């Protein structure tokens, strides 16, 4: 079993009844007698009460025409990243420094890595990479399998817009982070719908601050400004003139390539105090009170 997973065993509880899972194999809840299986060597701690619902969601995870979307040629046509975030590197370095030790979770991680000690947690294994080792634990962030005040930090980037109940997830993050522990969250504001498998929520900066009210704000603001929002939205706006899958994507891709240099105007716009009013995304970096 993954050594990184072993390092957090003492913090694990049943996601439903919160009974400690202990150190024995296989993982078994003494409270509700649930046995948690592994998937390709990755512990799968889905809450028993939601397992059927999650399974149904996962079955519909792959969008229509998944074969086309996964095609190497199709993916090579994808336009460059439309987001320009001038402060990203410095901000992420501060996050890494604050969370350089202890138990740190990256929720909804997919394949992203924030550090050797950071535990990657996702609902499912990444498509096409079932044995990549990129995910350390399978779990539902609406019912996290961790005891109260048991982790030192949580990273959650562009995940909360996809969950059924974002505030429940934020409450779960608040529950498991120790007092003095850190959290780093990013969410969209003016950004097109991007189902994964669904896209449900958006935040203003004030709304994000309110949602993260259990944490002392260390910094918060746009993570991609007004021109990034324009470059993100305009191709989809024009593509939406067409219902046809191929015409829609041809329009999006062509405009995406033509417009992407405009995002670099955010290098200038990011200096404005009004940049938050039409930002593409927002971030919140905080410490639990």
C-alpha cells in the first residue's frame, strides 16, 4: 500500500459513522461493519450511504463522444490555457511553505502534485491512468474519511464548482483541519461551464470570503483577471450559436487560438483595484481560527 497513505492511517475514520478505522487490513469499520476495498492498490473510502449515488454519477462521468474527446488529434487542437494569473507562482510558493509538513490533502487532485508529502485525494482514478500512482486515496469530499481536527492543511483547486453541495464540502474541510492549519481554495467566477461531470456553482470574491468564514484570511483575490475571463468566455459564447458538436468546437478552438494572447493584458489589469469585478477566478488562502 502507498507509504503516503500509511502516514495518515491514524487520522482515518468511517466517512459515515466516524468510527476510527484502525491499522488492520482490510480497512473495516467496527461501528457499521463496512469493509472498504482497494481499487488498483488505492484505498476506496466512499461513504456507504452514498456509494450507490456516487457509482451512478461515475457511470455518467464520461461525456457523449468520449472517443472523440480523448482522441490525440482532437486534444492537440485544444487552444492554450486562457488564464493569465501573474501572482500564481509567488502565491503557490507561499502555500507550499505554509503546508510543508504534517498531513496535507489535495482534494480533487487528479494528477496534480503539490509536494512529496501531500496526499492526493479524488473520487475516482484519472481516466486512462488507472495505475499511475497519481491518486493516493479515493473518497467523497462531501464526507471526508478523517477525524475532526486531524489534518494540517487542505488544497482544493477548481473542484468546489463540481460538487453537489459546495458548502457541505467547505464545512467538511473546516471540520478536519486543525486550529492553526491552512487552506487554499480556488473557484471560478466568470468562466464558462465545464462539466466534470457536472458544473454547479460560481462565487464572487465576497461570496468566497463568506463561505470560508471559519478561516482567518491571509490573502484572497483574482486568480485570472478580466481579460482572462474574456478569452475564456468569448469562444464558447460564439460557439454556442451552433448545436452541432463539431461546429461548436471548431468555433471554440479557432477563436481560442486567435484570442489567447489577449489574456496577457491581465499583466497590466491585475494592478487595478477594480480587477476583482470581472475576474475569471478567485482564490482564498487562510488559516483556521
